[in-house]
C-alpha cells in the first residue's frame, strides 16, 4: 500500500472517532439539559414499610426530588414537618407521606378507632380463630357457646355480633400448668353495645369467629341453636304432654229444693196461713181449728 492510501485511512479513522465522540457527548448532555428545564421540589417519602400506629422518626423518612407538576397533594417538603406523628394506615417503602395518612394525636392502635366505636381484644385458638387465618382488615362474625344455658347438659350457641372489622391480630405464648401454649389475640372494632355483648360472651362461654367475605356486609337474622335441636332430641315436656290425656272435670247437678212460700200465724185462737208475715191469709178449716185447740 502506498503512502497516500495509508494517509487517507488514518484521516478517515480520526474523523470517525471524532464524530462518534461528538454524538456521545450530545446524548449524555440531553438528560441534564432536560432536568434543568423541568423544575423539581423535595417530597418526604418512607424509607421502609410501616404498619399503622408507627411513630415517625428520622430513620423512617427521606427526601426525594419530585417534578413540580407531579407532587402529590397534601405531601410534605421537610422531614421536621412529620416527625413524632403517627401513621393511621400501612405505608410502603418509597411512598410519599401524606397528611391523610397521619395522626398528630395519640399513637398505636387507638388512631384506627373511629369516633363512637371501641376496640376489644379476645383470645382464640386454632379452632375458634379459623386456624389462625384471621388477619387485620378481615371481616368476622362472633358466635358464643354457653354450656347448660337451656337446662342440664344442654348448650346453646348464638351469633351475637356480625360483620366486625379486625383491627389487629397477633400471637402470644401463655403458660398453663407446665405447658406453653400459643394463643392468637384478635382485636375487633365494635360499638359500645357490641362491646358489652362481647365481654359477656367471653365471660359466660366460649367465643368462636366466623370469617366473612370482605364484600359481604349483610346482617342475617340468625336464631340460637341448642344441643337438642342439633341432635334431634325432642323436648321431654312436649313428649309428656302428648302422652298424658287431658283430665275431665265431672260436675254433679243438684236437684232444686222446694220451699213452701207460706207462713202459719196463730192469731186470736185461729190458725191462719199467709204468703208473708204481714199479709192476710185464709183461715183454716174447722177440723184444723179443733185439732189446733186440742
């Protein structure tokens, strides 16, 4: 190859490298130019998943630049604005902290209790608590079974509360005798009247939970069930009433007693009969007189 060909090849290579470098620098500078053209503002977001009732600290928060046009309503631009406040709902990692998700008063589970409502907890086992599948946000019915409620050895089961929201569910360990048992504690949201019913049910009998479909809010008119109705045992009182014939009452009719309505009066040596003591009567016959004199 002559010197002219080599020189031409070198010039072409230099031009190609220069063109590639120019295009690379241009493309690299485009995002920076666009970023400078779109203004941003800081927004407070979560650094980790947080459950409701979490008191916010520095470790839970950070600032992230959001395009000014995409800033969520009711968000915060400074971490100090939300410190010591409490979350009312679940907040995911990276989710903006909004005013509607926080409570400045109280903390823990109390922020989930609506006005005029109450939160009550009850212990359930694997059977009464639907095998531990009851989770926060589920809807449940509460059934109570009371022994000897309708007589000796006759238990009664009644649905006392329906469509309750589960606020919290956790597991704790208790010691009974020499054994350690695991018990699930479920906290439900009830009104004051429901709180009284639940407290009485826990005191008097055994409480069971029935898990509902989350979109089923129908209140069913449920009747109580007892041992005899479940086993098909007829009531002994009803059976005795059927076997015993009704008693018949025998009345004796009394014969009327005839009463003589006249009176006998002796006046001036005469015997008279009259209808009343003051009335006038007829004088008896002569034979009657003679018999009277005698």
